[in-house]
């Protein structure tokens, strides 16, 4: 094990925590918590609260889905929770992922579970449940819930949840994308989750579930602990994007990919706001290591070790630390953090085969999407041409009329 990874934070060790410590550990995940007082009471009165997160198996896995999720899940299980990962295979299908091919979606789901296992998720109190299996097992209960949620909400209200499927409010939705939010809200009650531990992009549907509790007079509403969404690496990219491979580090990126992407990342000198490198430092790196060492020539200030995120931030703001030197150190730590995943997929035969299948499916999906985009472009061009012809005819007509007069 290397120097950096040897100093993994204590949160990953098992020790009995006080109520206050558990509460603070849970809150440390939150960009937003609704509501902290309810969270406290939950931890106080329930022996093992149930937390859940869901994910669409939809392609490659970026570092936020990988390492950030592991950090959050480990914190919650250490705080005494049980954690359910909802493998949202049907949701990926409804959202037209992997060309709507459930077989491919399931393959990606298996791959994602393997990655989490490989990068240090403590599995003791973690369970993976596949949405299609669980819904089929208790289908009456599930669909009764979904229909009740659907009948109590307007189409407009459901459309406003578009962000949970990566859609804008103004986007045209498929009919399946109207089912989707109703089903996601139902999941919370179906799974009997006490805590919704999803990204802040999922807050609208979690709020809808809390509103549903008001309508149904359900006393204990689910507590929402929403985590931060890590920025994309390029300038102005608010979030990581699977369609732009350089916007994020992916869990099976090679060292050369990591170095290139971090080197090309937006990191303006002296500015820590809207700076993705600082997002990585705060939410990933300093969650996993206690210090980071910058190696540089004597003439540039010599080597220096920072023992906290705040120390790096201060040095950067004071311009004692140059973006280039920082990037080199950041790339090195990221490479160390994802190396166990690389090794696992290299050395474990079954995992290796799975990765090859996933890569093939992802490639097919990319091609399909490109084709679809091209088709849409052509369609649009055709429509524009039609419009132009119409305009022309109109103009000619008025010309003729003028001449007649
Ligand atoms: N909407 C989530 C996936 C999800 C699906 C169902 C859930 O109950 C929870 C989460 C995503 O975009 O990744």
C-alpha cells in the first residue's frame, strides 16, 4: 500500500459511535438535509434505520458514482444504518438507456456492483435489490402505491420532476417518463426507506414523497440527505457527463487517461470557486486521505505537504500553489484510488469478461445514439427546407397580387 492510501480516514474503521457522532456523520454527506431534527430523532429511536439510493445502470461509471457513493454508503452504515442499493433496471429501460435493452442494462448493473465491491464498499449492511425482481415479487402492493401517487398528482407536477431522469422541464417526454417519477416516489414507501440518500438532482421526487405523506397523514416522512453533485472537469460544466468522456474520471480509466483529463481540467489560478479540481479535493480526495504532497523543484518552492482541504485552499488562494503542481498531485492520488478497481478487473476472470461485455454494449449504445442524432438532424433540416419553400410560395403569391393591382 502506498503512503497516501495508508492514511485512509478513520470513518472506514468500525467503532461504536455516540448518537451525536452518528448524526454528524450522516449530516457530513449532506449538501441538503430535510430535516436535520427528523434525522436526529430517527437515529435516536430506530435501531437500524434503512437508507436507500437508486441508480440506473446506463453505461460507464464515473468517479462520483464510484468512489463518492462508496464514501457515503460507508458513512451511513457506520452510523448504524442498513443500506439498500436499488438497481433501477426498469427505470433505465423507461429512460431509454442502452437502447431500452433490458439484457444490456442488467449486464451494466452487474458491472457496477463489481466496481463498488472492488473499491472498498463495506458490504456488511448493504443489500443490492433489482427493481424488476422486487416489483414482480410484490406487484400488487407496488402498483397500488404507484397508481395512488399518480392519481394525486397533476401531469404538470410530475413533469417538473424531469431532472431526476436527466431531462429539462421543457423537454418533450416519452410516456414512460411520466410513469418514472410516480414509480420512483413509490419506491421509497415500497422499500420502507427512512432515509433517501441520493444526489441533489433527485430532490424533487423526494420532496414529492414527503408531500404524499402529508396527503396520506403518514407521520414519519422519509428524511432526505442529498449529496453534492461533482462538477465536470471542463470550464462551465456543472456536472459530469457520460457523453463527454473528458468531463469526468471513469472508474476503469488508465493512468494516462487520468493524467490527461486532470491536466486539461479547468483550474484558474487563485480561484477555488467553480473549480472542479477543488470539488475533487473536497468531496473525494480528502475524504479518503489525510494529506496530499506536492512535489516540485526547489526553485518553485520545493515539496510541500498539506494536511487538510482547508490548507490546500488557503495556499491556492494566496497563489503559493500553482494549478499545474496541484494537478499533478491530484492525478497521482486519483490514480491510487482507482487502481484497486483496475487490478480487480485485470485479475478476476469473471469480472474481466463482464467488463469486456459492458464495453461492447456501451460502444453499441454510443453508435446508436450517434445514428439517432444524425437522423434527428436530417429530419430537422428537411422541416426547415419545407418551411423555406412555404415562405417562398407565400412571397411569390404576394408579388403576383401586387403585380395584378
Ligand atoms: N433517478 C435515478 C435512479 C433511481 C430510480 C429509482 C429510484 O427509486 C431511485 C433512483 C437516476 O437518475 O439515476
